[in-house]
């Protein structure tokens, strides 16, 4: 006969296995789990946003994914010398460049895909991030590729 502690431990493992197996169908669960195990919370935030860039993310939604309160997430990000807005902007700008260069979408389409309601605001954020407008960035990149 097994000891009570061994029975509880076995039941816990079985329950954990059952719960985790439910998530195996979700195609990005394993990579999300691996990123969440990293020591930097900013990496986890980046990965969560990147996993569904089209979603209308906000601090509360990301904090919920990490089982944290929004204020605690904000504090942890501050301790890493970053912020939620910096991370989401980085995700969106990297995605924007990919869409502009690889998929050849126009600036208006890309601004919407990146979650911006205003194309002019998207252009100003892009210019602040990369130091040039999206159109200039694309033409400069194409010139380099042609040379």
C-alpha cells in the first residue's frame, strides 16, 4: 500500500499532466510556456504580443496571460528598464517592417495590421522608431538590395 504523501503526489502529477495536455492543441502554447520560464518578464511580454500581433493588446490583458496584476507587471518591467508601451511598439514596428518589405503591403494596410487606427500616427511612430518614414525606409532598403 502506498503512503498518503505518495498518493497525493501521484494525483498531483496526473492532474497536472491532464491540465497541460489540454493546451497541447494550442499551437503556440509550448513556445509560450518556454518563454514564460525565462527570467526576464519583458521577454515573456514580447512573446505574448508577438504570438498574436493583430490582437488589441493592453497591459491588463498581457498581465492576465502572465497571472500578474497590471501594477505588478508594470513594476517588473520598470525593474528591467523597459515598459509595456516600449515592448508593444517594438513588436509592432518589427512586424511593420516585415509587412512592408516581405509582403509588399502599402502603408495604410500595414498601419491597420499593426493596430493603428490612424495612418498618419503610424507614420509618426515609425519615424520616431526608425528615424525615417516607412516610404523612405522601404526605398532605402530596396536600393541596398539592388546594389
